[in-house]
């Protein structure tokens, strides 16, 4: 068995959801006697040739434009087949496939991989959105703090408390040593966490 290549096209026909073709997911076709005239030709060096019909490309391009995954499977391996399938931008060419069971087993595994990649792409896109939001929040955080400081003296206690909550997520107070009797100063740590999305 030999998988020569896998390729996705970007051309789509709009509003395909309302078309009867929207229910078709795959177009699976054989080579010999289906996309060729059924003959197999050899030159003096033993190279194999096949005769394809140029009109078949229109059907493949239309299927791809409708979002249909195009698959060609054959029991023989031939460079002429690879070249022609690449010209027609076939999504998946499987050569050396002798049974439908083998093909469906491999196609199921491939579909699982595609779904896995789609999930990874979705996760990456979500990370990009979070990073963009974090970048935006960081760029506005310093001006917000500066604005708060400029108006600080005009705030009463309640306003100051509200203003601090707008720029500070939380403050952690850590004290590791107990004060000795009569000790005026305590040893402690304060961690301030600004309200910036990460």
C-alpha cells in the first residue's frame, strides 16, 4: 500500500448548505477502466502508461469546490497516475489498495487524525484570542494606573477602595515569624497581583 499525497483545496461554492450536494462527504473512484480507457501500455523500457480523459478534471474540480473530499484508490502503483491526480488536485490518492476493508480502515484513521488536528487548531486559535486580549489589557493598564494616581488626592476612602479594586486582583500578606514581645516592627511579605488578563 502506498499513500502518494494528501492535499486540501481552498475553493468553495457559497451557500452549498442548501444544495443537495451538501450531503455528500466523499467521492471515491477507481483508476483502471474508470478514469482510464481500461488499457495498460508499456514502452520498450517497461514503463507503464495510462490514457486519461481531460474532461474528468471538471468533475473533480466541481466536487472540491462543493467541499467534497475526493479520493482515488487503485490496486496498482503508477507514476502516470500520481501525475494526473496531482494535476486534478485530488485530496487523497491510495495506491496498492486491494480491498475496500483496507481502504475504509485507513480512511477512518485519517479522518480521526483530521479531527485531532482540527481540535488542535481550535485550541491554538483560542490561545491567540487570549494573548491578544492580554496584550490589549497590558497596554491599557499603565495609563489606567496613571489616571488613578492623578486623581488619588480627590478620592475619599470609599472611592480609593473602588479604584484599587479596578487595578488590583488581590494582595497576599505573608508573615513567617511571630513578633517578639515589645517588637515594634514586623517582618512580612506582600505580593500584589495586578488585574491584568494573562
